[in-house]
């Protein structure tokens, strides 16, 4: 529990676990019952980090797998069901949690659209916020209410919950069209 995960702030695993306990009511609805991909940094943010989406042996019991067929094989993606699962992610050094846009019971039909605003190093924060507002405005023209999420980096996600129905290809076409429209309106500022 005393392992320092964020040296700049002196934050430990215990600090992260305490934080997740305080915000559990807000974060759990976004991660429970969804396949998860994670970024693990067992020695903390300044150590070696790696991306992982498949469960392996030697994980805490509160981390389970959701079996998904991909590229001709069935693999188990990370999944959690409760606060114990969230704390278990902290225990194995997870610093970023990336949830799928669909739920376990209907993997092929997303229930949210996610626009990942990923700024270049020279882009100022106010410009990232401006981009998020443009995406939100574009979505509102389609009667979609959205919210903003931080990403763990210096970008933002604009997330719009939807009723499951369209498949991944349809969702991809729609999100690409929205992004392309914004990029065409302001090519000096945005790419899709």
C-alpha cells in the first residue's frame, strides 16, 4: 500500500484505493460489466508501464474475464463487478482504465459514443476544452446529450450515451462523420 504510484504528488497505492472508495458511486457505473483495457505501471508512473487487455494468471480474484472472440480465438478481457475489483486494479498497478463502449450482455451494440480528443504537445488546454465544446455542440444537433471525461493524459473524451441498437460499424461511421465535419469546418485547428 505504500508503493508510490505518482511520485510528483507522492500518491501511493493506498491513496489511490482511498480515492476510488470515495468516488466509487461515480466511477463504477462506467466500468462495471464492461470489457476493460488497462495501463499497468507496477513500479509507479516513472517505472515501466504496459498496456494490457487480456487477463492472465495470478490476478486478484475480484478481477475476472469477459470472454471475447477476436482474430479467430477467444480471449478473456479484464472485467470487474464492484469496488473490490476497482481496488484490485490499484493493487496490480493499474493507472489507466479504458472501458469498452458496450456492456457485457450486448458486446456488439455500443451504448455510448466516445470522441477521443488527443492534442499534440503544442496544444494549450483551453484549445482542448474548446474542441470538447465543439463536439458536444455537434452531438446536440443530433439530439445526443454528452459529457466530458478526462483521459489520464492531456486529452479529453466526449461521451454520449446511446440506446444500444446500432452496431460498431454504424457507430464508427457516425462518429467519423461528426469528426470529419468538425475538421472540415476548422482544418487549421483539427484533424479527424
